[in-house]
């Protein structure tokens, strides 16, 4: 199978998986039951992968085998074929879905074996911008002020025209205060930092130029896949909070102090797919009518440099 064919195959598998998961979890919108919403997405996604024409292995999933009966890290899925690494966040923003709040989505990244970082489940500090900037423009070792100033200069705008996005958490207060002093606009989100990072790839649509702050490391690798497809820039660093977490990261072969680049997180070609569950900045949520579910999906394929936006109809 050549590169282009691989991209087409993986795109179709990823698209199908995010679409069926979106339909399944959309049924749980607004009922305050985030675990049920998540489980519905997990079940649908796992079934989609079980039938897929590949030999897939979950590298980013729902947890270790003892804590996650499905889509656990190391689970092998598929009907046979090329060896593929699977990274999933079956419902990104379970709370958003339970509250019928904006920007819940389903997310999948696929790569050939070895093409996605095995990230331990802990916090990760993230910094990302979209495409079109000189390499090395932003850096985790620079201050937030320096990063937004460099970005503003490269974009040819004032810092006040730069919009940063962060999770609304106390742990980010010092970054928020610094960015306010620097003059940047800030979008604070309650949850869902895959979307936050991913927004930087379509500034005209999302209004977000740069992503700051810490969130889940698995979500960081999924977001890195989108940034890889976009040709954007991203850096990250694991943030273990206990000695056990640091030990776990080391056991997985991770240097906890290291600054991770895009080449560490998504070293090769990848496919990134996401479908809207609730309405949001990038997607419409799933719409149901009597016989049909309407799903809004993005499929991004760096193997064949394709980016699709698909509005698909699923018979119910
Ligand atoms: C993070 C973020 C996710 O949950 O994992 C967050 O990466 C949980 O963070 O996108 P806190 O521990 O600060 O609540 C999400 O926002 C949604 O799953």
C-alpha cells in the first residue's frame, strides 16, 4: 500500500469511528450523565475499529487494562491488515456533553506503527500555534509575554489583536494575569483542550491564535496530530504531580523534564478526525430527524495532504 492509499484507508476508518461515536454520545446530551455519554461513545467507537480493515493497537485510550474494559492501552483491534497505532478520545468534553454545552467532540488519530507518542495519563503543559509562521517562533521556555509578542510581530498585528486560549483553571491564573498585562485577548474554556489547540489551526473560524496551559497528556498527543496535519507548531512537557506519576512516565521511557516537540509526539504522517457532538466553534453538533442523524466531521490526512469537511447523513 503506498502513502496515498494508506491515507485514504485511515481517513475512512477514522471518519467512521468519530461519526458513530458522535451519534451515540449525542443521545446523552444534556442529561447530566457524563459517564453514560462517554460509555456510549466508547462502545460505538470500539465497534467501528473492531470491523476495520487494519491491525490496530490502542496507544492512547481509556486507560490501563485494569481500569478500562474497552479501548484500553495495548488493546488490539481490527479485522487484519497494516499495523496502525490508534489514539482516541471517544468523547472529548464528557462534562460539556452532559451539560449540552459547546464544543464536545469525538476525536481519533491514526498513524502507522510507532507514529504516535505513548503518553502517560497525567498533566502536560502545552503551547501551540497554527501554520504559516517561521519555525521556532514560539517556545515553552519563553515567557507567555514573549510568545504573544513574537506571534504578534510575525502576524504583523498588535498584541491586542492576538487571542490566547486556556482552560479556566486556578493553576493557570499566573499565565492569565501575565497575558492580560501583555495586552492579549483571552478565551477561557471550561473543558476540552484538544479543541483549544486545534482552534489555532483555523484562526479565521475560531478566533484563537495561540494555546497555553496544562491539560491531559493523551489529549496533548491527539492535538499534536492535528497540528502536524496543519503544519503548525507545538511544544509540550509532561507535568507529573506525584513521585508515582514521575516513575510511571520514566517506566514508559519518557524523560519528564524534556521539552517535547511535534517530532516527539507525532513523528510521522497521521490522520486526525473529529466530529461535533454539541454545537461549537468548529463544528455543528449532531442533528437528529426522524430517520437520519446529520454529523459534522473534519478529516485531516497528512499522508496525502487532504483536509475534508464532511456533513454526512446516517440512516438510523
Ligand atoms: C483535561 C483536558 C481535557 O479535561 O484533561 C481536562 O485535557 C481535565 O483537567 O480536554 P482538570 O483536571 O484540570 O479538570 C478536559 O478538559 C476534557 O476532558
